[in-house]
């Protein structure tokens, strides 16, 4: 049986305020094409189908069209809810959707209810473990003392193994939305930590032929049978060097037979440019970035006026701009800047920076206030010394 592992679609997400629905629709169409070309039987989608618990009507429409294309390409779909999804909303009409080949697993009750698939070698039990918030699910799982994701997932996998033993099915697949120890985050994921404990061990999934993980946004191999597919699009400039992909997983008679990476077509590249505004607008070396999503770090000595509008004249998909003084951020060297200076000099510089040059009268009042404060500190210090002597 051939499976395609994808995850973290985040349908409805914006990128620095830019709507990504058109990009996401194009990527889902590419996944459907891979399903057809690779003769995929089932698509595994472990969580974060949507980017928010209440997706927009447009986001739902894009997602539904993606599901329809995948089904038309010949694959059934098994999907779980992630920490961005609303389990209740995503799982609504789940029984009805299953009749059309979309199997949703979004609740604790679904843990031991696998999607049972068949090929020429027999049955495969496909279990979907949605994102399980410890504070919400620990009582329902029968472990009211549990506080971490590791504890919750251990119980969930215990239920999976018990059901698998009862059914007597030899081959199994698990979908899970979790942060497994040893994996690397990209920075665009929302934290799932509770009480500071968000990671789970890879050993929690022992005994399963393939584990399709979701939550982290870069393709990663933790073991031959334990992998993240990553998101199909980059969702931060930290991911600009990533090549997005899906995994094509083949289960044979005895379990996992092969896993192949299949790169996704790039919809729009991400580029980070650094230089003065005029350099970025004129340098012919940046021509290739004109159709990219652009983040610009400006190094002008003075903050440029209307920088984003001017950047978009050359880079219409510029989405982020920041100003970095060429001499560096002075706030980071504050200790060096004030070392050895009188209090009145430091206060004078502060006033000049935030509201303009102070008048002579204002500086007189400021000097008196500083003198009074200094006198008060000296008085307090003397009182403390006298108290210490009396105590002795």
C-alpha cells in the first residue's frame, strides 16, 4: 500500500499580513497531482489542517477543494486535528465525510477506532491521535494527575496498542501531532508547551510500522519509521532555505518497505535582502527576487521615509521591512554608552532623544531632582549603617 504523508497545511494562514489562500490552493493541487502520479492509496494528514479554530469561509472552500482533488486522484484521506484546529468543528459530520473517503480523527474517543485499510497482503490499522491538550483530556483519558504531553501520549498509545492486539492486525500506522525529542522547530510553529513540558520521546511510538508526525514545519527523519513531513509552504523567513516535501510511504507484507521524499513545487520563493534602500532599489543583483516574498533589512544611517511603498515599486511582494542602524543597535551597548558619565549628562541625552533638546530651566529642575535623590540615598545608607551598628 502506498501512502502520502503531508501535514500542517494551516489553511487560512497569512504571511506578514498577506493572504496565502491562492498559494495554498496551488500547493494542494500539486499534492493531488503527486497522488495521481505516484498511485497513492491513502493520504495521511496529522493535524493543523486549518490555521485557526474558526476558519473563514474562503479557507474552508480552499480546503474542501483540496480534499476533493485528492479523492478524485484516487486516494482516501485520514486526517487528525492539531493544536491550531478546533477538534469539534473539524470533526463535525465526520461519519458522513467517511462515506466519501475522508476519515477524521479529532477526539479521545477516536483513539482506538482505526481506519482499517486493505491491500493484497491483508489489513492495515491506521490510528489517528489528534493533538491532546493535557488540561482538557487528562480526565477523559483516566489520568487526572497527568500534566505533560509525554504522559498523555503514553496513555493514548497504550489504548492504540491494546486495540491493535485485540484486532490481531499485523501492520499499523499512527498519525500524531506532537513535538518529539530530537526534532527541530523552525520558529513558525505555535508552542504546545504546558507547564514547560512539551516534548515526547520517540520511544512512545515503539511497535508501529510507520508514524506520521505533524506540528513541526520542516521535513525531518527521526527514524526510518518516524518522520515529519513539514508544512507544504514556508510560513516564516527562517524557512526560506527549506525545500518543502511530502513522504511517499510503502507498506509491504511485513511492514514498512520503503520511504521516498517527493519535493513539492515552489509557489513563491522567500528572500531576505540587506542594504540601504537605494542599494536595494538599484542593485541588478536583486533582479531574481522581484517575484519573491521579500524581507528587507535597511542599513541607512537615517530611517527611510515610506520605505515599504518604495520597496514594492520594485518588489511587489515585499512583506516585511526593518531598519537596522549600520553602527548596530545602540540599546544593546547601553552600559558602554553611560559608563563614566554623570547622571545629569545621561538624563540630558535621554530627554534630547525622546522629546528634543531640554531648556536650561528644565535642566536646572532636573539637576535639583537628581541632587535630592542622591541625598535621600545617602541618608538611607547612613541610617542602615547606624542600625547595623546598634544591632551589633
